[in-house]
């Protein structure tokens, strides 16, 4: 039997962090699980909350590490080893300072760019896993980064946050069954408003009547 896919949301446990920008990975995983009728997340022996379900016909495990962000790899590494999941079948949802709020990018492998959750994952497995980078915007000054990522989403963020999470949840089966390209294209279509219809061309002016 082939190994399941592993969906990982990065964030910090506890109600006080639930709406932090840093927890957008948890929010993404919650919406995927809700949309596809996964059972409720429950505490597991792997230092994380887990659930199991299907995206289409593909079996998936979903985990939210309970170790705090900078020790996420303790949880995820143990799951990869226990279930013999190759890193290429792991998708990590995480916040990304270098993308504008509401934007997303999908990439495989690469560096951690100082992200403590990715840094911990890289220490416990090869970096050759999929990342769904969810833009939260940069506050503009390095000194404000910590308060920005650990601050709650503002009410004004709801205009882009829920549409993005809902679009990713709807498109998630495409990622595991087909390709990251089809996933990205499907999400982009849902969160990018279509261009306004072109105004119809004015009819040509009538020709003047012939004179006798």
C-alpha cells in the first residue's frame, strides 16, 4: 500500500495564537479538513493534533504540530518516519512575509529564509517537500516583524483571507491527484476577479440618405 500524503499546517498552539498571522497555516488546514469532512483533529503521540481523511480518492494525514513553531520538525519528522512518507508527498502551509497579503506561491524545496518552522522541518527531513507560501505582507521595518507575525489578523483582512482559504480547500484534491500547477491555477481563478466585460462597440453611424 502506498504511503498517504501528509498535509502540515504551521503555527503555534493555544487559543491566544489562534488568529495570529503566523498561524495562517493552521487556518488553511482547518478549512481543508472542514471542506472535505475530515474527522475532528485530535491529540496524537506525535506531539501534534492529527486527523485523517481523503482528498478525492487520495488518502491524507493532516497535522498541526503542538510543539510551537520553532520545534515543528520534532512532530513532523516522527510522522514521516512512522508512516514512511517521502518528503515529496508532504505539503506544508505556512505564512510568508515576503509575499503581499492575500497572495500565494507554491514551490518544492529551497531554503527556509529565516522561517523558524521551516528551519525546524529542514533539520528533521530533507528540504525536498512542497511549500504553500501564504502571503501576510511585510510591516516595512525589521523591528516590527515579530509584532506583525504574532499579531491577529485585522477585520479588514477578512476580505482576502477567507476567499484564499476557501479556494485552497476547494482545489486541494488537484494537488495530490494531479499537479501543483493545476492546484495553483484553480486557486488563482477563484481569488482573482475576472476582468470586466468589454463594452460593446457602438454601431456605425447611419449613412446620410441619398438626395434626388
